[in-house]
C-alpha cells in the first residue's frame, strides 16, 4: 500500500470566560493532579503512559487507548511559561503509532471582572492520511475547554 504524502495546515483561536480567579485556572494547568483530572482519560480511555514536567523545557506525555479503538499519544514540550500569564507549547500527536501532527499552542490567562478569560491559539501541521483532521482538532480542543470548565465548577 502506498501512502500519499500530504501536508495540511490548520489554525484556530478559542476564547472562554470562566467564573474563577486566574490563580484557580492557572493551577488547573500547572498542578499535575488537577490537569490529569480535567483532561480526564476517564471512561472513554484506558490510560497508559503519563508524564508531567511543568517548566520551560519540560515534557508532557499522555498516551491512552480509546475503548475499542486506537491508541492516542500526545507529547508536548513547554517552550515558554510566564506564571499566571501564558503557557506556550509545541506538541506532537500519534494515532496507533503513526505521526499525525505537530502543533504550536498558546494559552493566555487574563483577569476579567467575572473571573478569567482563557485564550487558546493553535497552529498545526497535519501529515499524510491525517491531512483533513484540522477541524477535528479544533472540535477536540473545544471539548477539553468544556472539561476544564466542569473541573473549575467543582469546589477547590
């Protein structure tokens, strides 16, 4: 079988306002237990490898198997962290061991009267058979930001 070699680019910006102070939203990203909780490999996944090193140059790894489906692997490197202001990462995704994409993602935290405004900007390159998956990445990120909102709604 011949694999068609293609590249596709995708960018999106998502902004969410959370009724929680910046410190609380920041900790949801900076604290390993909280991040694991809201990212929640939960019931849809069988967790596998997990690593969390929240510092510039540190790496995140999250590998899980969808029940009855493929293995998803996320590997990120933190390239910039300004406490309670921004996080910038580069990350790669694999699906069943096949390199799917490389992305640059940023998270900006802004105090607003009602709590925190989180702005996520992402630029991705999708490889070969995954060339059309950019829209799915945005949809998946929307779901993660909704999960973060549910986490933040729980008592600290």
